[in-house]
C-alpha cells in the first residue's frame, strides 16, 4: 500500500495536510471540551439550590413527624410542616431539572463544535487521500515490466494535457505505435508522476 507519493514535493504536501487535519481536530476537541466545562459550571447553582432544598425538606419532615406526636393537636400542627416540605420538594426538583438542562446543553454544544469543526474538512481531505492511496497502490502493482510502461504511456496520451504531451514529442501516438522506448518511458513517467509513483529504474 502506498500511503504517500514517491514524489518528495507531493509527499510533503500530503504529510502537511494530514498533520493539519490532526492538529485542527485536536484543537477543535480541546475547544469543545473547554466550552462544555465552562457551561457545566453554570449548573452548580441549580445543584446547590436542589441540595439546600433537600436538606430543608428533611428537616421539615422531621419537624412534621415530631409535631404529629403531640396529643390532640399533633395532626393540625404537622400540616404546615408537610405543606412547606412539599414546596421545598418542588424547589429541589426544579433545581435538579435546571442543572440537568445545563448539562444537556453543554454536551450538545460540545458535540456540535466537534462535528462542525472537523467533519467539513475531513469530508474533503480524507476522500482525496483514500483515492490517492488506491490509485498509487494500483499503479505500483502494475509497474514491473516494459509492457506495463507502455500501458502507462497509453494512459498518458489519453489523460495528459496536449501541451504537456507536445513537450515530450510532436507525435506521441506515432512514437508509441513504433515502439520508441525512450518516448514511451517519457510518457509513462508523466502518468506515473501524476499517480505519485516514481519511474522504475
């Protein structure tokens, strides 16, 4: 498998592209984590309110139970404590709901940042890299004989711009048909270079 071009300048660009994508992805993840942690800090007041309300509810439950033991008027005395306990329970529930909502928003924003920052670049760069690896690996498997060089010379005549072919010879088709090995090698070198493969020695 050919991961990088055998042409140094192109291999350098590919390596820099890979490093840029990795560095950008790491930076995006770091930013996303920072945003999540800062937003999660906003959940602290909600949790504090919920914890305080829970403590008050327990104290009111204790007071209600104690008042209930008072003969004759225990039930009457316990009712206000029970009502206040129900109210503080609602406050506790609201506080926890607020904290949970903040945590959910923090998580959502974290993944939104990661996806929006990484996916667009990755969806452009990774398919290009995969396509190169497939083409270069296939080309590398073919380059092992003079007949294979003729195949790449034929591909060059079909795919390379006319002005590029003209630099090699004014009659590339005639040279290919006549078996001009020097011209065939030059044409093959053009196509192999386009695929990121060096001409075999």
